[in-house]
C-alpha cells in the first residue's frame, strides 16, 4: 500500500498537488455551503484570491461550534443523495457533531488508513483485529475499511468482552491489534493475570490512538503484548482515524498531506506559527466532498516536524498531541465536555449546580466520578436515605445515556464543594500519563 510517488514526493510536488486540490475544495464550499459563502464574503476573500498554499492564512477558521450550529447537515457540500455514510462525535446526544462521507470520501479515508496499517508493517497476510468501537464512532469502521482495502484478514471484534477478545487472539491468530492504548494496556494486564504465554499469540504490532498516550505507555504495551506499538491520530470532523500515522521510526505521525493541509497556530491570536513551534493544530480538507472543512480548529496542541524522516516519507510529521486548548476530556475514548454533565445536572431539581468531576485510572481503564451537592430539603426529609439512592440512580442513568460512558455518582452535602473566587475548577484529572 506504500505509495512512494505520493508519500515520498518532493515537497514542491506535494505543494502542487495540494494547491490544485485546495482551489477545487474552496470553490466547492463557496458554491455549496451557505456558511462558507457568508464567512468568506464577510472576510472579503474569494476562492481565487488564494494563489498558493501559504495564502491559507487569509481564510477564516471553522470551529466545532459551526458544526453544532449547522446540525445535522447544513455544512455538507453535496446533495444528500451523494452521501453514503454518517458518523458522529462520540458520547454526546442532542447537538452532537455529525459528519458525512461520499463514496469517494470513504475510498480516500480507506487509503489513509491502509497507509497507516502498512507503515506499521501490515500486509494482506495479516489478521487485523479491530477492537475500536463500531457504530457512530469513526474508530471501528474507519480502521475496518482501511484493513479491507489493504487486503488483510479483518476481524471486526469491536470493544468489550475481554475474555472473548483473548480467545479470538489465540484461536484466529490476530497479528495486528487496533484499539485505544488504554485498552491495549488492559488487555496486556489480563494476559499476564491469566498467565497466557505470549508464544500462544501471533500479535506483532498494534495501532493505537483516539486518546493521548505517552512513550512510557508505549514501552509498557510493547513489553506486555510483545509487539511494536504505533500511534495513529485523527478526528471525526476531518475524517476519523488516519489523519496521521507513525512509520517504523516511531518518531512523530506522518500527516496524509495530499488530503489534509496542516497548520499550527497560536490558539489565542490565531496567528500561524513556524514549523517546530508548539500550538493548536488546524486542518484544511482538500479532497473531501461531503464535508470539506476549511482551517478547522482541532484544539489539539502539537508541533509540526519538517525534517526528512529516515523512512523516506516526505509527509510532514506531527508530534503526539500533548493536550488541548479547550476543556474537552477523553474518558475511555469518549470525548466529554464538562458542560454536557452540567446540563444534565441542571435538569435534576434535587441537586444544586455545584459539582466536581474526578477522572482517574484504575487497572489502566479510565473512571469518572461526579460529585454533586444535594438540595438541603432532601437531606432533612424523613426518608432522606431512600431519596438519595433514587436521585443518584436518576443522575447516573441520565449521565450514562448522555455521555455513553458509565459514571459513579456521589451526592455530597450542600456547601461541601469548594467555591472558587475566579474560574471554577470543576475537573480533577488524577490520571497520570506516564
Ligand atoms: O478519536 C478518531 C480516531 C479513532 C483516531 C481511532 C485514532 C484511532 P474523535 O472521537 O472525533 O475521533 O476524537 C478526536 O481524539 O481531536 C484528539 O483530541 C484525540 N485523539 C485522537 N487520536 C489521538 C492520538 C477519534 N493518537 C480527538 N493521540 C482528537 C492523542 C488523540 N489524542
């Protein structure tokens, strides 16, 4: 699947490919998406004013809020009959961010993922075990389609049921594991607990992403599973997994630059920063048809590495994202904004709007506890204990179904959560990524 004509093209050649596609993409959004027409007009810029890739900075940004405001389909640049797949951001209900793909978009996405798989050493003789979630989340189906394009034997195991996953490893001969890095660690621990000899497994490599992880986690996964562990990055708004991927050098992720043009900006001023400086990653989709976002603010903090990679690929590399410029948390692979939990709590009259979210990690799996103050009247009522249980259950049910992950609810006395003089601190993240 490695395609040196593109992946190792000269920078000049790549710039030419990008520019040609960029202009097409700008016309597509200007002509078909009212929000882009309006925004370009307000900025006084037309697609043909962009004379080179460097002129991108003349264009306005696109934000996650734009996807919410245009929910569900108003940002799509093609008629709905050309759309063949919908995905949506994980864990939210109501105004989630909905993304769509044409047939060509799915083909392009599969190529991106197949490049990632083959950069990790996968071939059509491999058994690619996909333990990302299938469904609206882009992880499962995204990797699945790429693995099939590669011609690999694809195992759509999906998430959960760890015992069954381990059985499949042994019986089917899974050789490339694809899941979140925290689940890979958990699988590794379970293998050790169950004393399954690594020789019984055929695993040789893994492709892990959808959440931040560290070099220490990489070493731990590599040792526990006896594999090479590669990073893969992506976000639903741009395409899903496969926006960038690691090669055998494991030194930053090559961005599929023929499809996505990266920029790093100062998140405060929006100014473009030179290569090598850390800032917010921004992507422009140049080949997408259904949802070609222009200068999309990912909120991920990273750095672009322009030096030539020893693998021969010339695609720019990005450093592992080291944080976010907003308050989004990633809990068990699910994107969670504290405001979503707040809006659930506001619908429950028995509690006060004072809460704290405690995120931790037990047995390599993320945990979420929601501490919220209970109303004084409930506390002093004669059947307070029964009431408290009912309220906890009600909150738990609402939060679990809103976020798609399970939370522990702890009701606490009024005034027991520290009040803040300035910006309220609502999140304690005890996960130590080391
Ligand atoms: O997580 C797509 C994906 C699936 C990527 C499987 C890799 C593997 P979203 O649910 O839209 O899409 O979440 C996107 O997850 O903006 C980052 O903050 C974070 N993220 C994704 N990959 C990585 C990674 C998928 N390798 C958000 N390292 C992004 C760190 C990552 N953070």
